[in-house]
């Protein structure tokens, strides 16, 4: 049995894990980052779109090796085909190549001093004298024991390590979305914008997306409530057929489950912390979790470094306090918005997209839903409907 010893072991090399590993290694502590996949970043489970602001904010190089395309805004489509366009003069976001991006994040962690092991699956925690002392894992099918002062569970939605450590990550099925995505050749959509379609018959609770990766290549996907009797694939194929989009040039198919609520309350327990999808740190409205994972990873790594410097794992609890006081508070508000939007009819969606302007779309993009609600509340068709008034006032 191979034994290893580190200050920190990070389980999972998605987005949050490598950010934590890099930051803690930069502070001079020994870190091991492990991932069960043979190739970090594969398969992708993501539409691959992200705001351009994250690169500077989280100290990530703006590297063309993992940037497929720069995006200048978004176009929203209502159930009956009304459109709301938001187009910037400057680049607002990018479509990544996640297979390269994730691997490069792990590379940055390695360059900062962390050890990285692919094809290494965490199986359980090691307990000694009633305390968690490390993890049991398999590296290329060989059992290993990794001892560490702090364990980071960044191992995705199902998070074996968080569960084994006794952290409650349960969320009901309704707090998850099912997603299905084709990377395919597709024409007829402005490749400088991301495109989003809404409607209860189109994508219950979610939306259909076209995220361009080239002039004629895009991620075309859908997210719907996971407790829907129909599958995400059923709704995506239906939408493609109704829009006469041929599905003959498929380059990749990706399937996933996305947490859109049920944020983990206790993010640190003893010497174990949970980050990213494992902690349900995902935007409940659009299901994106990369920026949220980067933010959580940044907060977590700050408190890991302080806990190691002061040899006091109790300090890890400050990660829970800080995250819930900042990003957690914001995401709770977004969750409230999502729960209201679930009650909207297609007629409501048509009306709202007709009423809203490009300036309102900008507020939607920034997450300033309060200002959008105020704009909607000025319209006579909203003011004359008790139901619409009641729904929108829930958000103020």
C-alpha cells in the first residue's frame, strides 16, 4: 500500500479544485490535486460560456489555447418568437474549450507547486482517533492512502468525499436540472452572440441554448427540471426538428445533471471543506457554475492558508460564514427569482420579452433582477393582472 502525506489533498480537478490547489500551493504548502478521469477536462459537462471578467478577477491567463470564440452579447427568444437582443461593442464573454481549460487550470496548479495525479479516484476517508486524517484512493487501480491535514471535496454533484465526511449535501430532485447537449455544425445564427430560447413547451423551467464555437459550429443544448417525466433529449430533439435544424454533423454529445438550488449549508466540517458543484454553488437561473466555483475556491483557499499558518482547522468555518455572507446571499436571491419564473406562462414570457429593452437585458445579464422587475411593473398589461403583479412583487 502506497502512502502519501500532504498539507492539503484536493479531490476533483474541475474548476474549484485547481483554483484551491494553485492558491494554497502558491502560499508554500504541500498540495495534491487528484482527479478520477484519465484526461482532466474530459468529457466536458458544460455549455462552455463564461464572462470575460473572470480572467483578471481570478488571475487566469487569457489564453487563446482554450478560448474558442469571443462573444459580444446575447439574444433571448420568447415562446412565440419575440426577440430581445443585447449587443456590446466590446467582448463580454467567451466560449471556452473546457477540455483544454480544465487541464490548463490543473497545469497552473502544478506550476504553482501542487502535485497532480489523474486517473486517481477517491473512495473513502481515513479516520484515526475519531478524526479524518486523509483519504483512501485508487491510482490506476492500485490502492493508495493520502494523509492530509485538510481535505477539499471538489468532486462534483455526487461528491463521495463530502458524503463520507458526514457533510449533508442532500437536495431534492426538483433542485436539479437535466441537461443534454450536442456539439454540432449549425448555421443561421449570429456567431457573435449566445442564443437562448424560453417556453414551457420548449424547455420546462429551463432554456435551449446555442453557444457558437465557430462561424458554423456550436454547443446546442437544453436544461430542464430533472423531475420532468420527459427527458432533456426529447425536448432538445423536438426543438431541433420544429426549427428544421438537421442533426447530421454531430461532433460530441454530453449529458449532465446540474444543481440549481439546495446550496450546502455546512461548507466546512472539522478539516474537510466542500466547493463547487459538490456544494451546489451554481447559479439557479442559468445553471452556470464556473464563476461561482472560482469565487468559492478563492474564498476557501484563503481560509485554508490561514488555518494551516495558524495550525487551527477551526478557522475553516470562516469559509462557510464568508461564502454565505457574500455569494451565498446573492445566489439565494437568484433562487427566489427562479422559483417565481417557474410559475410564468408562455403568455407571460412573450409579454415580458416584448416589454423589455436592450438596457433591461443588460440588467438581466448582470443579475440585477430588481431593476428588471421595476421596468415590468410599469406596463399596463402587468398592472392589470393580479397574478402577474403578485408574482413580480415576490421579487421586490
